[in-house]
């Protein structure tokens, strides 16, 4: 809860989680009349809205069903309402059969995909107060939601703060089918729906981000609703760890249809992550000319980079001082193709570490190179392929990578600019 929610404060928007506010006291005229035990909601298809709060009272007193517009604020772990003491019993009414209780009917229910298969369980509900009205915006299936559900909010918050990059498992309410009239405390499930008109408006990059946040079953259900061109563009944007199982879940004919929408280089990137037999079966479904171009690129990606390394790079010994190295750097750098990195070697040409030029210039003159070098060096090996080298550059962002043999003897250096030239030469068709 982000502080008080004041009535008539139309510009303030506050996020609430259902499990965080259940059981908080309800106050009328500075007197506690019970605790919040549930909300009555109305499902409006693309969103759901709270219409009443349910206030539980001590044994023997019936539950109160109080309109949301009677709520003054939610603050300091309590709900304040605008009801006079003599009016309280007027709200002790039985809900009718069409009443949907949020906690009782939705929390802990299974979520099913469009084919009726279980996807997850609802651990929490994310809500927002906007213009003094309370809306449901997300169904929370995350582990943080589960921890809040069992009363470990502190642990949920700790994990969220510690690992902000952990993907949340939430489903927007507008991806949930209209609630069944049969739903109740002990029966009924939530079912996902897919809004084609909404999906079609999303750029492939954004849609890929959304798909990557979903569980596999949810992802497949959404992806299957996309038109061919959008599905093809989105497939290109997905992380390889997501692409592989998604393609495995599709018919090969559909995968081939999506591949035909891509350029040969884009298609080759997809095929390169697939098992050989699976890739071959899909290639056989493509037009021969397309398959030939893709195969050429795949073969080029397997070219070994050893033949393309340079030998004109900066190397020196670990016991040289920073000052000595600075004083001789200009002469050392003459005729060298890579001067951004200084490779530290021993008498047998074994790679011991690397010093970035910036680190050298900023280091104390009296220090030895072995005192400032990075000894955990990211390297390629003689069998590294063009594709593997490209992935290493993307992952680490270096401007050059050394190539070493199994004894750590440095064989040469591959500059990033040379890799780009090679890719243009072999992969541009």
C-alpha cells in the first residue's frame, strides 16, 4: 500500500494487493466495526471493478456489505468509511446469487488456458485506486504472490528488491474470460482469453517481452492467436531459450510458414538453435531456393575463426611497471591492429591476463602490470565458430577477444570490427 487514498483526490493513483489488505480493521466514526474480509466485484469484461466491501464482525453478528462509495480512505492499515452508527445494521444484508466475491471466488482458483489446461493458481490480485474507484488490473500467479498469500510479505518484498530482474507472472484482467455464472467458493476456474484486436496493435518487440514473461502454456496460447506476419516478426524477437520450446510446440508446417516470412539470415538464426533433425525436417518444407540460401548461411556460421585472427596486437610481461609501459606505449603500439587491450604473457606466450588501456592510464606508476591486470580472461579457442564468436561479443561487449589453445598459449586476437566484416561477407545474401 502506497499511503492513504483520499476521497476526491482524483489525481492520486494507488496500487493495492488483495492479500495485503484483507483482515485490516474497518473504522466508522473512529470506532472499529469489524475487519475487511472480501470485496464484491462486477466483471466488465476488459476490467473488473469493486462495488462493495465485505466487513466481517464477531461471531453472532452478520457480515456487512457496504458500498465502495462509502469508503473515505485506506491508510495506516485500516479502512475508514462514512457511515453513522445507527445506519450500520442497514448494511447487514445477504448477497444475492449474482454477487461475485473477489477473495472467496477468485483467490486460489486455477487458471486455465483456452484449451482448458491448467496454467497456474491465483495467489493474489493486483488492484488500483483511480479517481476514487477500485479496479482489478492483474491476476498474480507469481511466487511473490504466493509468499504474500501465506503471510510472508516481508520475504516477498525482500526477493523483489533483491532480484528486480525476476520476471513477474501476472496476467492482465482483460486476458481473463468473463467470469462464469457458475463460479462460487468451491467451483469454477478462471480461463484465459486472447484479444486479437489488442495483440495485433502491439509491436513485435513489445509482444516478445510480454510472451517472455508468461509461462510456456500461456505463451503458446497467445502466440497461436497471432497472424502469420506478426507471429514471424515476434518469433525473431524472442530470446533463444524461449524460441526453442515454442517452436517445438508448433506443427512443423506452421513453423515453415513463419520461416518463409523471414530473410534467409533471420531464418538461419532460428534454425541454428534447433536440433539438427528438427531443423532438417522444417527446411524440407521450404521452397528449395529459400532452403539453399539458409543452408549456405548455416554453413558459414560454422566457419572456424582461427584463420581470421590477427597477430599484430599488444603483449608484454607481468613484471613491467605501469610507468615503464606508459613510456614505451607509443612505440609498442606502432603497426598494431588492436591497441585497446594489453595482453600479459609469460616466456612461453601463455596468456596470464589483460589490461584495458583506460586502466593502464589511470593506474599508479609504481604498480606492476600483474597488479592491475584482469586474470579471468574471456577467450575463444581454435575451434570456435563465427557464430560462437558473435555470441561472445554480444554477451560481453568487448572490442576484441583473444584466441588461446588448450595450454592457454595465445594464438592471436579477433577484433570485433573484423567479425562484422566476416559476417557481412558470409551472411549477407
